[in-house]
C-alpha cells in the first residue's frame, strides 16, 4: 500500500474526505475600504455582483452587494469551522448571536437543526489595503446529532496552542491545534455536539508551518482514519521519497509515522483528519442530511420557521469600523479575547 496517494492541484475549493464535506481557501487582496467598509463603487464595475466568485484585481465580492462576503443564508445538519489567517469577519445569526473575529481566530459553528447566519468581510482600513485569508471547513454531523441545538463558539488566537519541535539542525516546525492533539498537547474544547468532541474519532485540524530545510515527523494514528494535507504555500516537500509541490493536496496513510522534508522556503500546510461517519450523505445546497426525505423536510421547515427568523436590520450585518474582536452569545453574554 502506497503511503502517499491522491495528489491533486489546489484551487479555490479543495477536495476533502469523510467526515469533512467541504474546504475553501479564501485569499483576497481587498483594497482600501470606503465609508461603508466596502470597495470604492468604481471598483465594482464589470463584476457579477451577487455571484462574484471570479478573481478580478486580486479579490472577489462573493454574494456581497457593497461589502464582500456571504449575506444571510441557512444551514442544517453540519458544522462550519472558519479559520482566519488574516483580515476580519463579522458574524450574525438567527439566534441573535454576533461576533467580529480575525487575525488567527477560529469560529466553530454547529448549524444542527437549523440556523441562519451571515459572514461578511468588512474593509475596516481606510488608509491601507485589507487583505483577507481564511479557510472554511465543513464537518458532517452523524444522524443522531443533525438536530442538535445550534451553537457557536470562538477559539481566540490567544488560546489556540502551538506545538513546536526542532529537528537535529535546529530547524523548527510549528503546529497550531484547532482540533485534535499532538504530543500530549490538546486543542481548545470544540463545540459540544461535533464529531470532533469524541477523541476516538481522531479529528484533527492543524495549521502547520515547517521552516525552510527542516524535517518534521507526522505521528501515526489509527488505520481507519483519513488524513489529507493541503500544501498551500511554499515550494516543495518530500514525503516518503516523493516530491510534493506547493499548491497540491495529498493523502497520507495514518498507520505509520511520516517524515516530511521541506525545501528551501518555509512551507505552510492545512491538515484535515478524522474517522469517517459511516452513513449516507445527501446534500442539497446548505442542507446536509442522511436521506432525500430529510432534505425535503429541511426545506419545508425553513419555509415555515426561517430557523428563527432574522433579527438584524440588514442581511449583510457588519459592525462599527472601530469595534474590536468580540462574541455575543444567545444568553446575552459578551466575550472578548
């Protein structure tokens, strides 16, 4: 059995393995913001506003009209994990919860039985550009958790542990633990109903930085676990004697350690790992269930209840330019880093 398999080029959306459903890499070099925290109006000409997914001038508007991002939309039956490397995201949802996060923060949101939310990218800087880089990862929920109560929590950058190791030449590798554990170091506690909450499911979400010319050993886990590495920045890596180029993903067998030998520039990778949820997956847009009947019911429930409605004054909710990072939860409590 080959240790390295399924080498694929990376684009905007990345191929994933069960229990993951989706991964997108947003890397937008947004310009200076105007008074409304969007791009200047003249920069919107020639774009397919409302469906702007084509890179133009180094950035996209996505579903945003004046501010980039994703105005209100529903989800049921899975979770989103949003990992912001650079830039700012404003969150609002149908339970009245809110947040602003970025610069290394992670939002973990369980849609469960149904939630509407918006995710906007306000351009808060008026004197300099507003680069944004983030990963959004969708994790499936098993059937018995698909109707869990919606939940969101923040993993603030300051509380996410980083495991560091130096090789024999003093070259360093850093592993940021969003989910999972390594060498006795555990990630922050994830959302309560997630597949990642059970250690036996071996779920890991790591951001890995390998210094130029460093070697690092990826530990083994149970054979039934799926593990994919996404080499999103760098030049080349050697894994099990095979060269991997930047902007490629590859699957790694998990039943033995794997030595990664980096090239002459720093390498950055996202690792997604977990035991599969051995159930049927039926997805239609924002709903992920186990059967077609459950999908039909999701649409019917959404039409009837709007998953709690929308309590905000705008569909693309953003907060004051000067607002800092915060999270407001359904019980009214407010948390800051």
